[in-house]
């Protein structure tokens, strides 16, 4: 999370976008002061798609062997 000015913070708080969010922000809302530095972007918003693809591929391979 980048540093934000008092004005940016006040604007964000006034917007009400923080309500109902874990940590008071939603990465998926596209704020330029939030970035993923490491790891899975899809995991941050709720579903690790890379892991899901690996699990489905493994399941398919096991199904084809049995």
C-alpha cells in the first residue's frame, strides 16, 4: 500500500467504499495506491485461480488413470 495524503484518505473515507470490506479496502476496486507485490492477484480478491487450475488438472489426471 502506497502512502496517501490526508486529502486522499478523507476522500476515500467520505466515499463509503471502505464499508463492509476486510481491512477497509477492496483491491478489486482499482485504487492506484494498492498493488500486489508478490503472489496471486486472484487470491487477494477471493479465489486463487492458479491453485484451482492445478487442482483440476490433478483431479483430471487421476480420473483418467482410474
